[in-house]
C-alpha cells in the first residue's frame, strides 16, 4: 500500500511539474520540493531539455553600469549567444585600454610634458605669491607656504 502512494505521489508531481513548466506567463516561477534521491532534479532537467528544443532561444541580457545613476544599471537585450561575445569584446577592450594608458603615462615624453607643466605652475605660483606678499606687507603681514598650506605671519 505504501508503494502505491509513492507511485501516485510521484505521478502527481510529474503532472504538476509538466503543467507548471508549460505555463507561459512573465514572472511565473516553479519550485520543486520533495525527499532526496527520488529523481526530482534528473526528471526536471530531462523534461526541460525536451521542451527547450521546441522553444525559441531567449535573448541574452547584459546589465551595464549607469554612470548617471549607479543604482540603476542599464539593461541591454542582445540576440541569443551575443551576450558572451559582447562580454569578451569588452574584456579585450579594457585590456587594450589599460595597456594604452600604461604606455602613455609611463612614456618619457609624458614625463617631460608633466615636468614642464609643473615648472610653469610653480613659476606662476611664485610670481603670484610674490605679488601677494608685496601687497600684504603694506598691511603688516606676510604670506608663507609650508606643506601645501598658506600661513599668515603678522609678526613683521
């Protein structure tokens, strides 16, 4: 008697699974539960393999970082199979960009240009600080710099 109940329960489970997998509604989910070792996973996979051959292959969905609103990624729908191609292309692009950035910023010409810009900045800064001090001395104080800070010395 106990064996007959198990067979009926298994048959009812299969019917329920087949019914649930054929419900074609967005957002519909299926949950399979039961004791270990009765074949739930095997039967579900086999049945899914069987019915998936008759169904249209769904699109690939990629979620892109949204720089304007980081909490809302941008969903990108691609034809089936192109999601992995897009991912590989982006990984290659990032690898190339990293190499180009390293090559650019470790380049001797870049270092020379950076040094020239720094020298120009320091010259302009010195001229401005000198003008500021000429004016501030008329008012009884001096402006000094120390560790990227400006200090005002009123002890003249």
